[in-house]
C-alpha cells in the first residue's frame, strides 16, 4: 500500500462485516482444518474448559454461592470463546442441511426465518452442550444484569479493579458469543444475556472506566450492529477515546503502555505494549472509525498498522518479541528464538486487518491476514487438533530450556493454565468462511482462496483449487444478474508471475483485455468487469513455487540468512528431517536452488516440502570452549557437506516430536 493511498472510512463496511453466509469453504486446506476443529478440537476444548473449573464457576454463581473461584480471573472468557466457536460451527452445519448454495447474501446472511433454515444443526451432542452452557450462563447472571463469576464468587465490588479484573474483557467475549449465536443460529438466548450485561455497563460503569485488557470495544460495536442499540456504540466510542490518558492504575514495574494506556490512539504512531491487547483495541477502534465515519481515527490506525508491519512483525505474521509482559519489542527487535508470537495476538491481528480491509479495500490488509492465518494462527494447533502452542518461536536451538510450559522447546501442550489461545483458534477456524470474500454494489471481491462457494448480490461463484499447495484457482459463475459487475481477485504481493485467463460461455467468445492470459501485477486486486453469463470461467494462476526471502539490514538477527517461502506458507528446517546433523549447524547452498520435494514421513501426503542442498558447519572440540576467536582467523575445515535439506511448512512443525527448528537459515 503506498503512503498516499486514500484512507477513507466506508460506513457500508459495517454491513459487510456481517458474516458471509454465502461464502462457504468446502474441503481443501482450510476445510480440513475446519473438520479437525469441529470433530476434535471443539469437543476436546469443551472438556478441558470443564476440567479447568470454568463451568463450575458459572454453576456456583448460578446458585448464588460465594466462595472459591477456580482458574484465572478471566476463566469465563474461555467458556464464551468456546460458545462462539460452537455457534459458528453449528451455523455451518445448518448450511450443510440447507444445501451448498443456501444462505442469502454476503451482506445479509441467514436472512429469512429459516424455512429449512436455521436448524439446530450439529444436532446432537454439540447442540445439547451448547444449549446447556447457554442456559448456565443465563442462570449465572445476576438479576440486575451483572455477570463476572470471579467478582461474584469473591464478593468483590463490581468494576472496582478494572485494571486487572478482566470484567469487561469477559463481557466482551460474552457479547461476541451472543452475536455469533444470533447470526449463525437465529438464537437470541445469549443475546438477551449479553444485552442485559451491556445495559448494566451503560448504566453502572463508573465514568471514564476502562478495562486493563481491551476487548470489549469491538464486542460493543458488534452488539450495536446486531441490536441497533446506539448506547453500546457510544460506550465503545467513549472507551476508544479515553484510552491513552494514563487513567489505569499502574502495577509492578509496568508502565501504562502495557495496558494500552500511554498514548491516545489518535496520536499513536506505532503499536506497543501487550500484543493481544493492542490488537483487540485496534480492531475495536477500527469498528468505531467505520461506524462514525471518522477519517482521522482511521488514518491514525493505518499509520500504526503500517509501522507494525514495517518494524514489528515477524515473517510469519506473528507479533510480540518480549516475553516480559507479552509485549511488542522495539523496531526490528524480532529475535527468532525468543519470539513470543502468542497465538491470540495472531488471531487479534487477523481481526484488525480484516476490519482495515473492509474500511479501505486495500489488498495489503488481506495479504497480512493470509500470512498470519497460515503462519501465526495455524501453528498454534497441532495437525491432529488436540495439542497447542501458546508461544510460537521461529527458532528452537538444540538444548533449549523447556522449563516454561509455554516454551516452544517443550513442545505442544494438551492445554494451558491460561487457556486463552486454544478457544481463540477454535472460534477463528469455525468462522473462517466469513473472511473469504465481500460484496458491494460494484461486485464481488475475493480475498482468500479456498474451494467452495461465494454468494453475493445475486452472484454465485464456485471456486475450485488446491491452494496453497497449487496456485491454480478456478472460479465458475453459477448464477449472475443481467447487469455488469466486477470480479476482483486479490493477487498476493508475493505472487510474481501470476496470470489470469478466462473462458466465457453464452456464445460470447470475445477476448477480454482483463482476462487474456496475461500476467497480472502482484499486490492488489485484478478486476474484471463485464456482463457475466452462467458457466463463465476465470482461471487464476498464482504461480506458487519455492522462493527465498531475506530481511532488511536493520533486522540484523536475520542478516546473512534466508527463509524459504512457497505461496503464502513460510517454511522451516526441522530436526525430524535431518538425522545425523543438528539443525543449528546447517546452512543453505543457493546453487542449484530450491525445488518441490516428495511427501515426507509423518506429515500428510498433500504437504509439499521444499528441498535444497546445504552443508553442516563442523562443531569442533575447541568450539566447546569459549565460543569466540579472533575475527578472520583461519578455521579449517569449516563445513561438512553436502547435506540434503528438507524444508516443511512452519505450521506443521512439532507434529513429529519437538527438536531444533529454524525459519531463518544461514547462507554460510
Ligand atoms: O489476559 C487475558 C489473556 O491471557 C491475554 O490476552 C493473554 O495474553 C494472556 O495473558
Ligand atoms: Zn492466548
């Protein structure tokens, strides 16, 4: 995106923010991940959350009992995120029952009264578990609408410790679950709970009060969209405006930045502090900017987003390089082995970029979403869907200390005492269909490529692809209005050499300058406007092939090193593929280059590895002493070689045991 790109809020973006019932993933890369999410992760997550005591807290609150609260102060939010995931998932199952082309339109999903529509699909155990949990949440709510089990069970005064209590953070997650229940299932049970709590906030929250952990801002905006109740949006506006005034009390060594309270959002030039909090706040502020057509606020957010991408984003899209306080580091402080890259921060980043995309239509936002989804969200969950990473390091050294439960060196974990990440991945995967495409008066914009269908404004597109393994995407027009409309296809910034060609049905075989087989420019949308006919077919070739990526010099921890990427996927060297050598010692020969390899043992057959030739540095006996020597002093032999290098997609690492791994590989 160029610096002078027009930044203008588009109030209609609020409409497209509604989930795209008409966009539907059917199998393929993401469909597989969604299937595992539905069949393994969501049921298992429900059990783990029950074991953590979060349901017991709600039961105790429902009984009006005081006493012990189990788990973290934000334990309620685990239940709410899980409920949100289940609601979206059940909505998708409902789509199955309606048939593939069901739903209404990108802008008005689930419209109508559910004639064959909102079945209680997923009909079975999941539906029952959902309904019981919703009833429990409703029962736990105080008669005056207040709800936060930690406060209720410990008898603390509501809203008396907002800097730490996470009361509004939990309220926000409840609201998002409620919005999902309403949109996906047409069920307003949770929505009624959420609006009573929101009304309590509007009435009883002390003037100027803010939560130490932003989250509620975007939730209030969404609740406003769902209900039309303006006070909810007004409260979100107030919270976004008041932020940055150093209002929150400080704790320990932390300054106000960690709680996003150091610089007012309109003045901020970068992101700072706790990465998840920063992302959630930015997403909420973008909602506010769009709803109020506030161009200044959107310009400030754009500035911050650009600076984040330019100086504080890992190659994976991961965010946060400082473990202390789970924070952003300084510019270009992007050390691979101490990367924090919390999975939740990646989820928050997708949410923010999605809102920026809707507000501006700029492809750069979709580019970051795609990078982050594949390489920063997905690594947070195992291929089997039952083990998780909270922290996503870009490098693990031989002998790395596995003591901290979050340490990548310890491998994926069954669950975490702070279990924010797993249910965040669940809700994102179960709602991923919503992020594929948008529609407006111009036509249809396709942002992410997955097999399935896209329905918008009288258009029905069928998409076939095995992306990201292959770069070919076939889009077939199945239904179309008679008037001209524009098909906008995102060409990712990495897609040098991408091409588009078309076959028009309906007897119209004229060449079209937009689709004549020529190469199209990466880093934007390729637009084709015409009167379309059923059966028209556009083929996009995104030229997916292995490539080498280097970092700017200021990112000195990566100087002299390269990363392998292929399409939207970042690759890594993993110990499992390099017996007899240690990954820490490997370096890459760029001659004869990179090529696609054959399937590797222990990973699904469709995973395309990248192979290359490399060498291993010799680790000599005297290297085990003081590991420094006079610069330039001869050291023979330097290398053993050649070594066959196998790079695998980073998201798939640590599924075959945990050992050394690196995304950046030295060139010598
Ligand atoms: O504070 C709630 C969540 O716990 C944060 O978003 C995560 O970073 C973890 O600290
Ligand atoms: Zn998390």
